[in-house]
């Protein structure tokens, strides 16, 4: 949702909608590799509910999400 254009944000009310939007945004911003970051963030989201990821992977995924949020969009 951080980098989604306003028209896309309205479709981000489900996991499927977010995945579809990430595919579309990824084509518009190829220098970011949003699909990779979306997968990392989605794994963290699953972890929040299930605690099924090793601690080192949680830290790594969190760092990658921080990197994505700090990226310039141009």
C-alpha cells in the first residue's frame, strides 16, 4: 500500500487484491522487483498469525521490507 497509486489502493482490501496490484505495479516500477518484496512481506504477515518462520528469517524479511519502504519511486 506504501507505493500503490491511489486508483489501485481501493482494490487492496484482500490478499488476492494486493497480489494482483503488486503484479501491476511491478510492471510499472521494474527497478524495484516488487514481487520479491511482496512475497517477503506476505511471509511476515503469515508469521504474525502462525509463528512458522525461523527467527533469523523474520529478521531478514523485516530488513527487506524496511529496504522497500525506503526506496525512491522514480
